[in-house]
């Protein structure tokens, strides 16, 4: 019996430690889509034919820590001096940002899409849910300003993780004229707790994942709070959320809109789930964005 107790005393902490590291890895290094997989998804869900007709330029930039980001410039067929940087969601890549491109092309913008850190053609790395990704956006804004000398208006648009990263970038006061955040999260902790509850998993797993993230990656999940970057933000922001999003609840957008110091609006797409608003009701979505831009 004594030997069994010793084995249990040794095994249980080791199992808990292994679980912590696994949970952290699951949360921060989820399986990413390849470029080809993402392109296939686009072709199956909407008219993707516009993409092949566009003039494109591929390039890379170095972010604040030397990390290389893959970027693609989509030139509007009609000459314009307005630009938009579009950020995709978690596990996706720059191809996932393309569903917003037809709207912005029609509204008179050149589009810049890119692979978020750890996604697409970038080197594999873990996600920090806005901490490093927000600073990446700030660096991309600086690069865009220096690369294109004719800019009269520059905006940001993000989906899910891209929206949260867009909000997080406001900590660095990027030189942009507006931002659109679609189904972003105010903090990752509330999303994980809701997801674990939805899948009937113990909620304390979130705390284990947080401890594992601190040990394995040097970041706390509880510090991944894009909403805190909005305290002194004055960039006008439009928050869009699917009314039926049960993964990242609309309250996340509502809380961020209330937190920012600058002008903010919250708009909902009825019947839309997570990251599906523009495909659910493209005309209403476009009207929200167009009205917001015209009011600037």
C-alpha cells in the first residue's frame, strides 16, 4: 500500500503538469490551415473569381522582434489613394481575409492582406491573442505608410483574432484613420471559459492552461486582454458582430465599444454565427461599413 501511495504521489503531479502543458499547447498552437486549404474554402463559399483578376504584389516585412510577416498587396483596378489592412482569424491565413476584399474594392480601397504571426507562410510560432499580434499590426501600418506615398486614408479591418489584434494594436497608437473589428474578443479568458463550459469540460482547465502557458511560453492567458489597449484610443471604431455568435459572444464587442475613448459604433448581423457575418448578409454588412466610413 505504501508503495502504491508513493507511485500515486509521484504520478499525479506529473500527469497534472503534462495536462497543463498540453492544454497550453492546444490553446496557443492550434492546427493552422495551409494557403491551399484556405483558398479551397474561399472557392466553396463565395464567388472567388475576382481574386485572379487583381494585380498583386507579394512581399515580407520584419516586425518589432525581427519576425517575418508575409504580405500581399491587392491593387484596386480603379486608381485610389485609400488603403485598408485586413487581418484574418485564428488558424486561418491571409486567404481568409479575402472575403472582405470585394467590399473594400467597391468602396474604393486598395487592400493589404497578410499572414498573422504563426499562420500561413510565416514561421511556426505560438499565438498570444493580441499581445504580439497587435504590435505586428502597428509595424505593418508603419511599413504601409512608408511603402505607399500616396495614402490619403488608411484603415484596419479584422476578423475574430484579427479583430482582437486590431484592438490590441491601439495600445501603440497606429497612424490609421479608422478600424473595423468583426467578432473580436475583449479577452481570451472569457472565450475559453465559455467554450469549455459549452463542451462540458471542467472550467478549471482554463486555469491549468494559463499556468501551462506561463511555464511553456512565458505568457499568461489572463494578460491577453485587447480591451485594455482601448483606454486611451481615439481612432474611430466600428464593431460588427453576428447576433447568433455563440463562440465569441456579442458582449465582447459591446464591452470594447464602451471602453474606447474614441467614437465607436456596434452593429449586428441577424442570423450570423461566428466569423460569418459578411457571408450571411453582405448587403447589410456593406451598408454598415459604408455608412461608418462616410460619417468620418
